[in-house]
C-alpha cells in the first residue's frame, strides 16, 4: 500500500502536465456556469412535471 501511494505521488510529480493558474481558473468558471445552468434546467423540468402531475391527479381524483 505504501509503495502504491509513493508511486502515485511520483507519477503526479513527473508525468502529469498541469495547467497554468489562469487557464485552470477560466475552465473552473466555465464548469461553474454550466453547472448552474444545468441545475436551473433540471429545476425547471422538475417543476413542470410536478405541476402536470398535480393537474392530472386533481382532475382524476377531484
């Protein structure tokens, strides 16, 4: 287990290419914006389906 962790850290130091801070920040903003938009779209669809189901059951039961 210790060897695995040691080799993982060595690979991160030697073989992984890291983005510069500016590019990473820009990508973080893009991910945050799309996450918010996706959450709003999911909320909208959920609200719409909730209203449709409520309307359906009010007409069937009521």
